C-alpha cells in the first residue's frame, strides 16, 4: 500500500529521485521484517516453568531404567547426577535473573526436602510404572501335581527252561495247531474286527480254532472262522445248554457244525459255568489268545490256568 501511494505521488508531482529512494528504503524494511518472521517461526520452542515440571515427572521412569541398566553393568549413577546438576543450575539461573515466580513453580519453597526427594525418585525409580527389582526373587510356590492313582507295574516271573523250550518248539513247528480264543464281552467294534481277521487267518492257514459262545470277542472269532469256509476247523463249547444262550448267539451258532453244550451246568451261576467251560477249552488246545481288560476276572483266571498248564499264552489288554 505504501509503494502504491508513493507511485501515485510520483505521477502527480514528478519527483523521480525522491520516489526511487523511498522504494529502496521500503524494500529494505520489508526484507528485514521477513527475516525476523522466519527466525521466530523456525526457532526451538521455549518451555514454560509448568511444562518443565511435567517433563521432569515424565523423565523419572526413563531415568530409573537407565540407572538399573548402569547398575547391572557395573557403571555408577553419573547420568542421574548430571540431570540433577542441570536442574539445580536451572534453579540458580532463575534466582539470579529475579524470576521468583518461575522459581517457586519449578522448585516450591514450602518443602525444603524437595531436591532430596527428587534425587531419591531419580535414583530408585519411585513413582514409576513398576516397582520390580531384578535382584529380588519372586515368591512363587509350585503345587504338587496330582497324577491320580497310577497302576503298579507287576514284573513277570523269570522264564524257566521249560517255558523257553516250549516257545522254541512252537516257533520251529510248521504244522497246524489248536488255538483257543477267549475274551471279554465288552469289546468295541474295532477290536471285534481285529479278532475276526485273526480268526479268519488262523482257520485259513489250517489251524483248528476253539472258542465259546458269548457275545463280544468270542462271537467275533466265530464270524471270522466261518468266513474261511472250513467249518470242520471250528469248535464252539457252550457253558450251558443252547436254550440258555441269547437269541443273537443262537442265530450265529446255526452255521457252526461242531457245537458242544453243557446242559448239566444250567442250574449253576453263569460265572461258575464259564470257568468250567474255559477249563475244558484249555484242555483241548495248545495255545491261548485272550483279549481282556484289567477287570476281566474270568478271562484273567483262564490265562493264569493256561500258564500253569505250561501253555503258550498271548494276553492282550484292551485298556
């Protein structure tokens, strides 16, 4: 605006020398103002005393971590001392310059031990995020693991010379044998399929298979033997008469040629009749293959009896 007014004055009065001098002076003043504004705009910000107090609170946790690392590496706390020295210098400068208000805000006079407390906070990290000290151990206590009631391992008796010779003879012999398959009634479908394939393979290779008529393992052995289409190699011994059997067992036994019944045991309990039946089966066979649980009392008793008769016993536990 000043330049425009000067030019208008020049056009009216025609004083060219004075006009050009005024323009140069105005341009110099404008450049000086521009430089001053740029210097102010790009100058670092000056923190107020209240902002300095807040910044000191923020730096306390950081200085705590620095002090811990220095202590672990064997370095003294010179970093904390330099920070405290700079803050004391700031207080002295404020007092010298006469800014008592700023000095009171940064270092209040109502508490004479403020500098000592600040030194303690910087050195120990008090008031920081955490209070954990690496030198102290956490009092953690482990609870005793509860493993339940594990089963006690029962070591078998050392093998005698008779048992060793029996097993060697069984390995060397190539002819057909008489196998007895006994097992629990509570047998899963997968185990029944395994028993069925085993019985099928034994009968197909020319061995004679003996079993009982109960459901589960024995029924699976009967089905596997019938698949080999050699009915003369399958013998089923029932603990009681045919009328005492379940409808499923009676239907399955219709395709069996050799069925031995014991009607004289009809008046006995089933467990007693089963023991008598198992003893008869063991007396007719050479090797016992049994599938049982650890609670299958009748099947385990048959295995113990077979061992006393010096038979080869293969005992497979399903649990």
